[in-house]
């Protein structure tokens, strides 16, 4: 009898060691689609593991990692020195795991004669200093500025990489999705917009920036300006189920998801 | 591929300037098809981030130290002195001359605790606990010398123009005669500044309470209160400084002088009783006026030589005191601060027996204390920035109230500050 009870207790302990394991992820809204989709697929393959995904922004994710209230911090920017130092003070060792690259393409209507812009011209168009294509050597057509709305990670990334923190001109047409942006530009001759590199199609004309045509190759070689790595930060080298998940994201299947949601994969 | 990442990371951590070499190496690996461009991107970015992290963590510790260092000013000075004292008793009886080598070393710091609070600390040499001197005579077969606590204080500045200091502090009172420059009073003081003329001048009001002795069996302990009103600034573009002070000693009269200042008594004040039982005969309520003015500056071989006149007049206004006047007048030409600059000074002073308390004035003139008069001539040359070679000659006489000897004193000093 005692032997049976003993065996039951041991079995319970062993099972509880595997059952109900949870990963909590928090952070960047840009990384959120990757995190949600990969978590969904990963959980379907590992039903004993639960992954909770929260947004909030890169800063929130990193702060949660430092406070040990999440296991993975999703971030669309590198961790800051101050955050590293705060983490060190709390015994946390933030480890950068690059999971994808966010490349942003500047696109125009296919009828636009221009092949490229400088990064300064892009900034001037989006901040309102340039309003007509003729100022850039194009036809005498008003520039219709199209932008992603402020809730999108692409908007945030473009503001940082192309506008260096300056605000988008108030008369810009704000669109809620990459698809809506693409459709608007494809139908408006004077339009200009930016989209995730994965959303460029034949109905849009891709512009070079400072002479560099955006492509997976120029982004990965760090030649193209409007690109940034996306991170999943962990406390030290990932271990256990966290390692399994990160390996999944950076593996073939995960990277396929990365490209499906519009980012540049690492394979 | 993990081994590759570790190697690249280590290279970057050793020195970020390896970054371009590491990039070239990774490019080659991509060219040869060993890794993909995506893997190369991941490896390089993660390695760079790791290297930056290591740097930030290392900087954290450095910043912690440098933050304290940034708010702390260390100060020190050292002086080597040769001194010859030619002495003569006033009754003509024999007294030997004296020759000695002395050192003085002081070191300390002021640190800013926050925007309103500062703290300071200084240690110094000294033959004894004599408050008027930090000189240490070289004697007794190379035995080790004492280091004393010379200053230890906290200053609170509730507003920029008001400071309140407590502890053993830098003497807040300005004087040319009655305080030794080595003396650091103990107690609590405040200074309220009233800047004028767009900050070029400043009126100030200064006050303080300073315990003199704490007796374990008596609540009526001697203390001093002092007040000073002064101005420092310019009058018609000429440097000018003046102050009037009042020092009121409580409880000195009838106290044992040896108990009040064990290492600085029987140096000129009128005492009654003998030896260590001798007691102060009078009270000390001292009025003092100090002034200095720089009316001229001469251009000598492309060096500006300021000519400063200075003076002091003090009087002990306590009842019944006869030898109660002290005064000094003199001038200084030049200023030995930068390399090859020099200064010459002369003053005459008279300090009657009970003009001030004997533990207050300079310890060199007439070998310290009161009841003396005489001349001081000095020349100082800056051998480099922050170091000077100086010679001082004092011709002093006792005034006869006590058995003070006449003394001619020669001092040759080499001083550095850092």
C-alpha cells in the first residue's frame, strides 16, 4: 500500500515537471505578429507548453525581462546601455537573439518616372518640406503621402529610421494595414508610401534609397538604410523550453512564418 | 555554428576595433557557402550586441566610481621648512638659540553629497594637538609621526546664498592678525551672502557657536560665539575686502589655561596661579576690524604685480583688561602662484598680552601667542605652478607682560600644493 502511494507521489512529481510549462513573452508591437504566429504553431506541436504573448512595446518587454516578469522580451531595437546596467544590478543578463530583420521599402505608383530618392528627400517628403514631384525632377504632380497609422510597428520603425523622430506631415493618408497601403498607392498616381519589404508586389514601384535598391541581400549586408534587426531577449543563453521555442523561431519553420508576416528571414 | 559565434564574440569583446576584420571573415564564410547571409547577419549582430553589453556592464562599475570622484575634490599640500630661532631673554640671561627641520603635510577632500549637502575631511601632521600649527619637527631618531584629524564637517546649503556648517571646519572668519591660518574651529556656523554689482561683490553676514571645552562634571562649559559682517569685491575696479567681527568668549575667565588648551597655554595671556594650575585672569570679548585693498598693479617684464595693503585692528573690550590692543599693517607686492612669479611682503604687528586668547594667533611670530610685537619680511618665488620656495624673517620682541623672549626667526620653506 505504502509502496503504491509512494509511486503515485513520484509519478505526480515527474508529470508535474513537464505539464503546464509556460513561457511569457512581452514587448514590441512590431515583433508581435511573429511572436503570435510562431507561438501558435509551436504550441500546436507542444501541447504541454503554454506561451503567453503580450505587446506593450520594446521598452515594456525589456523592463519585464529585467523585473523577471517575462521570459522573453520582444524588441525592435537593441537594448540600451542603461537597461543593460539596470539588468546587471538585478542579476539579469540580457542575451540578444536575432530572429528576423525589419526592412522597409519606399514605393510609388508604377507611373512615377523616378527610380530612387535620397534619404534626405524621403525625410523632406514625409515631414512636409517637399510637396510636389517636380521638386525632385518628376512631373508637376502633388505628392500624395501615404503612411501606416501610428499603431503599427512599421510606422514606428519608419519614424525612427527615416524621419529620425520627426513627425509625419499632418495631411498624410494614414492606412491601417500594409495591404491597404499597397492598394492605395497602386491606385493613386502621385502617391508614395512605405511598406514592409515582404509586401512589395508588381503593382508598386520600388525606389532605391541613396542608390541602394532594397532587397533581402542589401538588407542582410547592412547596405540598405531602412532596416533593423528584431530581437527576442532572454535572461542569459536560452535553456529548456525557452531554447526550444527560440530554436523553433530561428529554424526553417519559424523563419518561414517570419517571411509570411512580412519580415526578412535569416535563412 | 555556435563555436563560430563564440570566437567572433570573443574577438569583438577584446576590442571593438576588430569589428571590420570580423565582418570580412564572416563575408568570406558566406562567399564559400559555409554560412548563409542571414546566418552571417545574425552572428554579427548578436556578437556586436554581446560586446556592447560587456562594455556597458564594465562602464557601470566605472561610472559608479567616477560619479563619486566627479563630486569629490581632493586637496593637499606639503611643506619642508628649515627654521632658525635666535633668542634672547629680556632680562639678559642666557637662552640657547634653536635650529630645527620641520614638515607639514595636509590632505583631504570635499565631496558633494547632493545639491544641498557637502562634506569635508582633512588630516594633517603636527607636533602636538596645538590648534595653531600642523608643523612636525623632525626629531627622535626617525620615529613615526602623528597624523591628526584637522577638519571634518558637513555643510548644508538650503539656498545658494546660505550655508550652514557643522563640525571641525575651515575658519569662516576673515582676519589678518588674530587667527592663525592653521586653526580650524569646531562648532556650528552660518554664512549668508548678499551678492551685489552683478556678482562682482558680496556682502556677507557670518555667525557661529563654538564649544571651547566640555567638562564631564559641569554644564557651564566655556564656548565662543562670533559674528562678522563683511564685504569682498571691488571698489572702482580695485580689489577690496573689509570685515568687522565680534568674538565673545564665555567661561574663560578663571578657567585653567592648561585645561582649555593643553598644548597652547602660557603663551602671553595674563594668568594667575602657577604651572598647570594657572588660570585666565580676564574675559575675552574681542572686536576686530580687518581690511585689505589692492589699489595698484604694476607691469614688470610682462608680469602684473599687484600691490596690496592690509591691516587689522583688534581690541578686547572685556572689563578691566589693560593690555588689550592688537594691530597689524603691511603690504604685499606680487603674487607667487604661476611659475616664475614672486611676491614680497612686509608687515608690522603688535599684539598685547590680552588682546586675544593665546591659542588664536599665528604660532610662528614670536613663537606663538600674544604679548609681542615686531616685523615680518617675506619673499616667495614660484619654482613651478603649485610649488614655491620662500624665505621669511621675523624680528620679534616680547612686550614684557609675561616672560616672553625676544626672537629673530628665519624660515626657509619649500611648499607644494596638489
